[in-house]
């Protein structure tokens, strides 16, 4: 459920302020939690338009697009977030790998997951193990000879 005061604030303003990327992001994430994906995506797209070089806003938009099953649309958001972060954010690379896999792009999924593994280092052994399993799965889905 979306906090009542958040919706009331949005309604009083005739919707969240279009250029207020932070407010748009907060509202978009709240709407996504309520599974109101179309509204959430619209808010998050507004945030990205207001701050196109924000890693956080692009990552959040990609996550909500993926949660809505719109993986092909999520990929460019994750790719840009990876570019903006210099490829150092394992979580973003992992989400990119998953989106590639969901669209049948297993070579790219395996490559992104290997980058995520490198970026993760040994900081979280459970995450590292998960990434290794995903890499094996993605590689198993690549046709031989490719």
C-alpha cells in the first residue's frame, strides 16, 4: 500500500513536481511496491529525464521495467547505469545479466555476470556463489560454437 501522505502530496501538487527527480523516484518506487507498474515507470522516467546521468535513477527505472516483465526496455537503462558507474557496481551488472538472459541474449548475460563477479570481489561470499551459479547457467544456454 502506498503511504496516504505521499499520494495526498502528489494530488495537491497535481502530480509530483515534474522536475523533482527525488520525489518522482520515491513515488515511483512506492507505486512499484504496490504493483502499479505503469504509473511507477512514468514517474521513474520523469526522474531519469530530469537527471539523465543519475546511476540510481536509471537503475531504479531498469529494476521496475524488469519487474513489469519489460526486459528489453530495462536493458538500455542498466547498460547506461553500468556505463555511468564505470562498470564497478556488481548489483547493476547482475541485473543487466538477468535482463539479457530473459531476452535470450545468453552470451551477453554471461559476460555481464562475469563482470559482476569481478566487481563483487570477495565482499559477499553468498553473492559471489550466486553469480558463479548464474554464469554457469547462462553459459549452458549458449549454443555450441558461439
